[in-house]
C-alpha cells in the first residue's frame, strides 16, 4: 500500500536502563549511580536513598487504555524501542515514521533521577548524552537526539551543547521554568545571552518539554488535574523570551515548546500583540516588530492530538506546528499514527498537512 505523505515525530522518548549511568559516570560518582534490585519478584531501583518501582506509563504505547498501569515489573516491560534503537526502528517502520526526535523521560529506565547535588546532576546528564549519542548512531538520519544541559551554569551549558553537537545530537533541552533552586534566573535575565548565542551558532534549537517546571503543591498528587492543565503553562517561558528581547536579539535561535499542544496558542498569539500595543508606550518597550512576528519566526511547538490547533493553524502560524506520536508514552498514537493524522487533518489542504507532519520538523532538524 502506498503511503502518500512522509511523517516525522517531533517528540518521542527514550527510556534507557539505569545501568547506563554506572558504566558512564566519572569514577568518583559511580557508587552513587542508580542500582537495580529484585524485590518480591519485581525489579526496583535505588537512587539517592530512595527506592522506586519502574514507571510503566512511560512505555505503554500500543497497549489498550484498559491495560495501562502505573508501575512496571522491570524497565524492560513495555516497548523495547525505548532502550533498543534497532527495536525502535522496527516500530517506526510499523507506524510509517521517517524520523523520531528523541527526548529523555526525566528518568533512567523509568526512574526519576532527582538530586539536589548539581555537579552530580551534570555528570548524570553527560552520561545520558553519551548514551543517547550512541543510540542515535544506529540510524543518524532517523534518530534525532536532544541533549540535556545544565541551565544553572551557562558556561557549563555552552560547553555541553558544543560537546553534544560534536556527537551528532541536534538540539538541547532546558527547563520550561528555570527557577528551580534559589539563585536560579528566569529567562528574562541576560545571564543566558552566551547560551542563546552559542545555540544560534551551533544551529541547535532550545527545547522546553512539558513537565520541566515546578508543580503547584498538592497538584502533583492529582494525575487528572496535572495532565488537564499543564500545557498552557508553556506560555510563560515563551512570553519571557519574546518580551525580554531574546528572540529579537537572536533571530536565528529556535525555541521549541514540546508536548504542549498548540490550540491554546491561537489565543496567545493575538493576545500578546494586544498587550504590546496597549502597554508599549508607558512601559517604553520597543520591539521592531509585533510579538506575533517573532513567535511565528522562531517558536515551534509539538502536538499529538489537537483538532483545535489544526483548525486554528493560520492564527498560530503553520510554520510553528509540528506533529508527534509521543512514542512510547501513554499519550502515544503508535501504531496507528497515520489513522490519527488522517482523522485530525480531514479537509485540510495537503500542503498544510505535509508542513505540520513533516516539513517543519525536517527543516528544523535537517532531515533529508
């Protein structure tokens, strides 16, 4: 059967084994790497004194919704493509996907690697980036890795971005809200200028993934509230970079709002223009162009299923929008992504659809 259009998933995920860290960390940190033990017939991981089960929702693609569950018996339960590049390529072919843009799951094999020791956290990031670089080498034209960098230290972040680029990784991940610890600066602050300049030079987009922000106390315990409301919070970092002049000063910088959906942006884009027009005089803010100009020139955003965003694509900007299948996470459309696309894009001109499911991502990441 012929496949009439090409597809790139602009947001997919890897779930490496916790074992990758002990193998790749500097010697002084290896005894602190996550360790896996068997307990009651199941594998559990221990990290920084915490015992955790493996997160199953990070690897349930293709399972019926009624079979979803929170915990896995092993990091290997679920789709092997999360940790095995060759298995992933088979699943990509099954789904008709030419290329995957790959993000971590904030975890090692589904275990949250949270530590307040930032030098140690940076070492974990570097170990993950090394593993991801090796994973992507299996099919560099199809597996597009996004590196993690230490936003809290701009000099280190620039150095790691350069190292990642040499390994073949195509972008960097930064938190949506960077003020995680005392002393951290918001994206309004010019302390990040060397990073934005380096990313321009390296042609590496800055990615802010859904979930990389502090959660309101208590909300983290209510799954439904958290997942129903967490997309539009990405408006804050986007507006911060726009109104602080980051996008105007760095015209080649691309900023990607990942897994945020796009429908809500149909309100944000004209509203930012409205706010600017009403308040630019007394605030003395001077931008050479309207906010919508910088947004549509430099912001990109991914969605999985968002009929409102598809319908409002001209308000948002067709060039902004990139489809994804979120493989192998619980929101994934795998292995029926083409069906999901056909349903969402029914009645949409082929040129518009092709840009959003392939062309925009191909241009951003240099996919041939």
